[in-house]
């Protein structure tokens, strides 16, 4: 860009790109910039903005790639854990079981008289000798605890039953908790009720 001269004293003119004016460095006189200088400044600013925007976009793209990779790794870890860790699915309370230990029907409310509760579940990824603990509760108090072990890993259906010593279980709130291994938190639990017959 050609050096600008002060119109008053002929001295060197400094360009203020923010204000788009020229200021003489000797006498301080302000003067309008020629059109080609203004266009050159605008073009320079436009290129700077483009480079800044491109840099920001590049940074955003990198962040998005890192986040995507982190999500994929997390999902793969979860899938790997899920495929090797025993877990329960299809957990049902029932009034009775079929010949293959599947529930005949699913219930969450029993009507008196009810002598026996049944719970069935499908266990996945269990190894031989995996411990299963059933904890039955009535009004938040433990009324029965039973431990069993998986002997046949091909049979994925597990079940437990709880029989009353009386003619029926009393009305109230109940809960069955099923634990796998030595975990202190139940793998699955079901809250259910016994209501008096009307």
C-alpha cells in the first residue's frame, strides 16, 4: 500500500483502521482515507475474520471428534461389561409356574387367601456356581432369605417361592430383592401387595 502524505504538512500519515481515518504523525491533522485504502482495510478485516472463523470451526470439529470417540469408547466398555457381567431380565411375580419354570401370569397384587409367592427371572451371562440370593420383605422387614447357586448355565430361568406357615399371607406391602454374587445392592427388585378379598 502506498504511503499516505498529510494534506496539511506533507508528513507521514498513520492509518487508524478502527476509525477508518488517517492521522498525521507530525501535525496531528485527521484526513479521510482514499477509497482504495478503505477497500484494502475492509478486505484485510474480512480475511482476518475468515481465518478466525475457520480456526474456531477447526477447534469445534476437533472437540466434536473427541466427544464422539469418548462416547463410542464408553458404549463399547458398557457393551463389554454387559456381555460378561451376570444380569437379570424378565423378572416376574406369579401365582404359579409352567412346566419350564416360566410364569403362568405376571402379578403385582395378590388377593387373599394367598399361600405362596413365586418369582421367576432370566439370568444372563451366569457362570456355574454363581450365587443368587432372594430376600423377601414384609412391611420393610426381612421375612425370608434364601441362597442358591447356578448349576446349569444352559437353563437361564431361575425361580424362588415363599410359602406361608399360615393359611394365607397377611395383607400389606411386600418386596422381593434378588442379588447376584456378593453384591450389596439388589440386581432387581419388585414391590408388590397383598390385598384382602372384598
